[in-house]
DNA sequence: GAGTGGTCTAGACCACTTG
DNA sequence: AAGTGGTCTAGACCACTCT
């Protein structure tokens, strides 16, 4: 583990434990550098992480201030339904609705950055927390990933684990988030009314070299889940689009 | 403007202009350092911005790769409806539904980090793009901000401009995004059906020192707007919550 | 083995706040 | 005026990719 990552984690723990209260000031960079026995640059790297996560506010000339003790979820927890479920103390499960291997549609060719005629695995799963239906996941995998997928694995739990076990690394993702009305199938599976509001997240995940590993459309029952996003003037990872 | 910011902007322009195609590799850090006449550290600062915005993928040992030419919106565009509207070539307008000054509710005291009994300005506005209703904005301002707000300013355009003109700086924000069904008032104002799905973004904005400047609940017509969020294993600004 | 990005250090100067 | 964070430099070593 990198030094700056370790420092950041320790600072975050200290905030969570109340050593530094929300609203209070933090020690200066030079003091922390001395305390941890690292250079000022390493302390700054650590703070860059905390600022991005919205834990700390920074302004020139003044000490940094704690603004929240939000323990941001790891990228892994955001990516894997199973991991996330366990982290909040719920029991995740999945029910395979459809699993097929077929030529990619034009849209999928674009999404997965394939060539025309390439095969994809397409999986529709209902995801449950403590046996309550929460989300419908419709995911397209390029063939090289898809061939790792079996119906039994999809039923029992985490495909993410399965895929990572074969050496694929999920490194970055983009999410397009909007609201839609439930279709007949959505309503039946999620046990909500027809046309009920659903939170939709269309996700595309890449490995460290930028190759697309999956493209998914997730639909959450409206009262089940929300997303929290933090952004700042320095680093902004969020934008707003007209979808029409 | 900081050197690394300038380098990042130039790289982004180069990608947008096709100098570096999506999918292709970028020059090495040392080559860019020489070309721009800066140190390697500055080039790395520039790339940190581009990686956070999802323009570039990075992995140890290999050259960086261009993964998208998404021109991420600035923090300002994300924050100001007026600025955003103009940036996409639409004409923004606003209609004040309610504007009141009153003691903060318990929830608002928490949201705005006030003390019990403090006053807030509460503004409900319908926002339109090219005269089409798109969003309802219900915003609470602490008194020191709210006293800058007049009904005429709220009608004519950007309160953000108004507030910034008085020296307040919007530095960071957190957004909780989910889906809700339209209430009777929502439906009437947005001209959608009762119980139509709406995309809801609850936003809290802070100044550089961490003070809360506003707390807002925005409801978008489902087919009007979507949010795009980019995240990565290194820096993750997004998380998923059970809202129940 | 050469090249590249990831990490860390030490030091310098500046802009800003008031610890 | 002192302290603090923001920026930039130069150099070092390591882990990893690539051919």
C-alpha cells in the first residue's frame, strides 16, 4: 500500500472516530509530515484523496477543515452489488431472468467498442437485498469476458469476483443516471406498480488500459436506493445532459 | 492560471481536435515535460485532472491512453442552471412559485448547519429551457445569502451570478440522486402526468472554507435531463445508499 | 533491457489568511 | 509578520509493460 494511501486512511479513521470533529481544523501539512515521518508532498497526496471524497475542505492560507465523516464506498463496493450488500449488512442474491450469447446489436457495438458481428453475452438479473427485489440489471459483456459467466455463478453471487479471479481488473466507470417509468417486465420483477418511477444507472466499466469490460443498465426501485456524488471546483467528475 | 491547469486544457483541446484520437496513446511524461518546458511533476498534475475527468486512462509501465473526448462541464455549469442552459445553446428562464423568509425547520437546520431559530430564505422556482418546463428547484439559503435574493432577480436569471457578485464562492457540492413520483404540484408545474417519474437531485453547496451556502432539491422531468458521473479505482467520488 | 508511469523526497517561491 | 496551503522543480528509486 502506498504511503499516501495509508496516511489518507488513517486520517479518515481519525475523523470517523471523532479525533477530528466535523467542522474543526486539521494540523498543518508540515506538522503531519513530521508526525508520520514523510515528506510534505506525501501529505499533500493524501489530502488530495480526502478532498476528492469530500471529507476535507481546503483553501490557500488557512488550515484544512473537516466537512464530513462520510465513509465513501470503495470503487469495488460501488461496482459489485454483492460486495456492497454485504458491506451494509444485507444478504445479496440474484435471479437470472435471461442469459444469452448472440451477435452484438449496433448499440452494443458502440457501447462495448466492438466490431460489427462480434458476439456478446447478455444477462438479465433481478437483484435482491434480504430477499426483497431492489434492482434489475441488464448487462452486456464482450465475448472474452462473457465466456467466464455461467448461470449458476450468476445465481449464486458475484460475477465481479468471478471475472476478477480471471485477472480482469475494473479500473474506471462512467454512469449515466436518470429516471424512467417501469415497463411491464420491470414492474413484475421489482413488484412495483406499472409506470412506477425507477432510478436508472447506465454503466460502462473499463480495465486499466481503457478496454470496455461491460455495459450495464441497472434499474432500481425508487425508494430503495440513491446515489451520492461529491464534486468540487478543482476536480469535477459530474455533468448534466439533456437526454432528448 | 496554474501551469498544470494550462497543460491539461491544452491536452484536452488536442484530444477534442483529433490530434490524439480516442483509443490512441499519448506521449510520455518526459517528452511532454520537455515540449511544454515544465517539470515532470507538473505534467503529472495535469494528467491527474484528465484522469479524474475520465478523458485518459493510466496504467503503470504503459503509455497513457485516450478513452474519451468528453468535454466535462465545469463546476460552474453544473451548479448554475442559467450558465448550463446557455452553454448548450438554450435560453434559460425561471418562474418564481414561492419566496419566503422564515425560521429554519429542523431539517433545514441540519442541512444548512445552522442553529435552531435561525432564519432561512426558501425559494421555489420553475426552470425552463426555451420556454419548456424542465425542472423544479426548491432551495433554502441561510439568511446571510438569502438577503441578496429578490424576486425580480430570481425571475430574470441567475441567482448564482447574484450571489457570486457579492463575493461568495461556490467551491464544492454533494448531490444525492434518486427517483420520485411527481406530486400534484410537480405535475402541474412541469406539465407531466400525476405520478410521472422525476429525477431528483438534492444538492448542498459549500464555500472554500466548508460553510454551507445553499441546500436545494431539484426535480427534473424524466425525459429532459440525465447526469453523467465518472469514477475510478484511485479516486472515487460516488457511492450508493439504501435510502430507506 | 529500455522505457514508462507510480511514489517519495527536499527545497524553493508565491498567494493568502490570521491557526 | 508568521504561518499555511498552492505550485513548481530536480532527482531518485521502484514496479511494471513492451518488444
